[in-house]
C-alpha cells in the first residue's frame, strides 16, 4: 500500500517493495514450514487449509507487486529520465558498457553447473539466485546448466549511461543523458554467448529456492553452545525447500526438468516476476534528494555541560529518549561513562541483536579491560543474527567479559542494562530499560523508547533478574521466586500482571468509573490476553490498539469487541516500541518494555516491561500515542473482516512527522528549564 501511494517519494516507494520482498522471504523460511507441517495431517479444525489460503493470498500480492512495478514505478522513473530495464533487451547504445561490467566485475564470480539427476556435486543454496539455461544440440536433445547470479558479492542493479558524442557544454550533456538501471541477471544473460560458445540457447530462466530456516538446538554447556550453534547455522542453508520461485513464462517441460533435477517435488512452486530477491531493490543505484524523504536530523535529547555527567543527571531525574526522533547519543554515553568511570564496579547487559560495528560492545570490552566486572547475556539464538552475535561473543570473551547464554528452550529478549557504582562505600544502581535492541544501527529507523533511571527499588529487582539469568535454568522454580513489585517479567509475573491490570479496568467500568486501555505493540497473538481484552470490551471498556504486524484479535464484533479499534502505521520509520496505558480511574498507569503479546514472548522468552513513574515522562508517551491514534495520513484501520483501510480525515495528521516536531520541542523545553 505504501509503494502504491503517490504521496510517498518515488525512491522510497521502491524501498517499500524491497521491504515487502524481504518479509515474504522470511515468511517462507519461518512460517511456511509450519503451515506445510499442518497440511500434512487431517485437522478437523480446518487448519489444514491455511497453507493453501496463504499461497493464494501471496499469489494475489505478487500480481499486485508486478502490476505496481510495471504500471507505476517504471513509468514514473522514465519521467525522471531513468530507464530501468525490466524484462526488455539491452539497448545497443549501452551494450559496450554492459560488456565492460560483465568482463571487468562479474565474470570473476560466475560459476557454471552442469546439472544431472545423479550428480551429487551440486546443491541449490537457500535464497541464492540462479539462472537455469536450457541448451539444445539441434537434434531435440536438451541439457540443463545453472549459472550463479553473484548478488551476494556484487550490486544487484547497475547504473549506466549512454556514451554521448554530442559536442555541448558538459553540464547540458549531463542533464540530457539517458540513465539506465540494469539487473545483474540481464548483464549475465547478455553475455551467454561467451559462457556457451557455439551452443544454442533454448531458454533462460531466473530461479530461486527458499529453504526452512529453523535451527535444532539441544541444551549445551556454555563452552559448547557456540560450537553447536555454528554447526546448526551451516545446516540452515541445507534445510528442506519450502518454495521454488520461477518466472512466469517458463515452458512446462523446462519447469518439470528443473524440479526433477533439483529434487524439488515437495516445494511450493510460485511463478513470480521475471526477477527474484527483490529485497535487493534497497540498493537502488541512483539517488536523488527530490525523489527521497526529506532528511530529519535527530534532535539532541540531552544538553550536558562540560563538567556534568550523565550518571549525575540520572540521579536527579528519570530520562526518556525517543529514537530515531532523538539522538541515540545518551545510550552510547551511558555505556561509555560506565566503561571509564573509576567508581563503576559492575555492568550487566542483555544483548539480542548487535550492530555490525557495535560501539556499545566495544565500550563493554573496554570496561572489562579496565578491571570492571562485566556480565553480558548475549542471545546467540536471535534469528538471522546468530552469526553476528557469535562473532561479538567471541571478541567479548577474549576481552575478559563474562558471557551468559540462555538454554536451548528459552530466549532472552529483554532490553536492559544495569550499572553498579560505589562512592565512599555507598552504592547506587543505574539502569537502562528499552523497548528495542541496544543497537545503534537499527536505532536510526526503528521507533523505540529508552528509559534511563536510578530508581533503586526497580533496579534492585533488575539485579535479581540478572542473578537468575546467571543460573541458566529452563524455567523459574519455587526457590527462584523474586518479588517483582515494579518490573513485569515473562516467566515470572508479566502475563498475570497484565491480566490484573485489565481486570481493574473491567471493574472500574462496572462501577461507572473512568476506564480505558491503550496499547501499542508489534504483534498480538496470545489467546489468554486476547480473551481478556474481549471480556473488557464486553464490559464497556474502551480499548485502542496500535498493532503493526501479526494480529489475531478481531475488532468490531458485536457482543465481543465492539469497543475495540485497531490501527496500524507504516511510514518512513518502522514502528517498534511497546507501550501500555491503563486509565486506572483517571490516574493513568504507563508501562513500556520488550514484550509483544505472542505465545513466544509470554511462554518461551525472558521479557521485561517496566513502569514509567515520572509524570512528565508519562505525559510525553501519552502525547505520542495520541498523535498516532489521530493519524489521518499514514494510519490504516483493521476492520472486522481483517482488512486494512486508510484512516483518512481532517485535519491531516502525519503522526511520525508530528512526533519528530514534538520531540524537538521536548529538547528545547528541557534546555530552557535547565537554564
């Protein structure tokens, strides 16, 4: 829908196509294997039809994708003097440039495979691009060759220009030059004569195979878990095929030849577009400021004087950082100060997804080298980030960081850090609790909220949680009972606490007192909590939900959910923060945290949600939610038919733009107050 919107800048529309394609790839790697398994047995609930329903919807979306690209995006680019060659011949005017790219850049990475059914030397890798080339000897005999398309080491798209012979001012020539964008696939296809000299090509088809990405881990001792995970990662690309993606015009005899030869009889055959791995569109090679979003520089969220420290400010008051609207610098400074402050004794952190060149992890390693006790709960099983996390775990261990690993059945998804600082025999805890990963890269485009606090009661509970994590148990036992009065921790009290909070709203509604619930999260799936929301709606509690992704609650059903509305917001930033607001008879309670309401969050992860006590910070979060609930530009509403429809109206409110402006005013207000 965003890619179709003409209000979105052209190059950003292409990025949304890339995001859709990337998400679909992950769906086939993670969700489709489950649906395929369900389909393999007779289920009286009707779930055995879900696999086919999913395929049907995906095929519809793929057709919509192709129509949008061909009828909107390509013509719009052409009007900007950009000719994106999409399933059309290479023009003679750039043939020499295409040949230069092939021989100078591409040829070094080309691999050819002569594939036969009994050939054990070839295995089609997961999500790798191939060209299936059918060669004919002229006597009716054909053989299949596969060519690698090396998009993992080369750009998928190349920007080229016609050679101009016009004798004009250089600037005029540059303005009038026709720009071309060419697929790597087509550069290879254009030079098949070099790869197969003297042979007749009867067909060339772009193909891709998607494989199951599930990892099978068993409990390992800490010394073995890294090796076990690395072993499983090597198997990931060897998983069973869930999808065979091919282009639409492939003759049946060639299609069956490929399926038989590559042993893909059980894979879902999808005739997509002429090109696959369209997530590569994120690297579109031509950039133009007027075809992209206008830059929104992050606001500086703190104004500290030269002789002030962040820890000193946190002692005075709780702080809240809204990224990416506000700078991530306070988070980096939190770890930098902790690493070098002579009074800091201990640092404990949970890490789920780590930036490629993480300054946070570098600060933790510096702290360990400075003699501080540093403990890091690094979640090696963070899907598709396992290899990066293993790399950083190895480096941290070498630097003297004490590593903590979760067991095979439990992920630690909490986003928290704890610092112990002792001055004159008096110790203080400083905490960082967030809705998103401690990752400065994703903080540039994920909307999240980070609390910096010195609330000793809350942080004492966080210290107890880290003590539990060090024990590496599968589930909390009776002797592990922690009296969490402030924190909401999955596996301990999180679900129970949320149910109690909803029950209180039900009770207040029954008494005629102010009641209401506003929740923003990424996914809503868990049945017990959904049932409790239905119960609250039936009791007259007004419930406003902002759910970006998976949502299993159906709004607007009479007698069940007529008091529930669900909105979604997709914009230049990915909505990622989790915020929970309960009316509480006019004395609103506000929580944030790492946990969505999914089965995995509630039953098989350690999650941490936490209260916001400062009244000004509460007001900030409520104001941000109010902007999103009133969005009339980017918001869509989910109806009782589970359809998304734009929530248009007057006045025009783009909530992300509004929050950006609001965050800037917060910084100015804080600076003025300090002065």
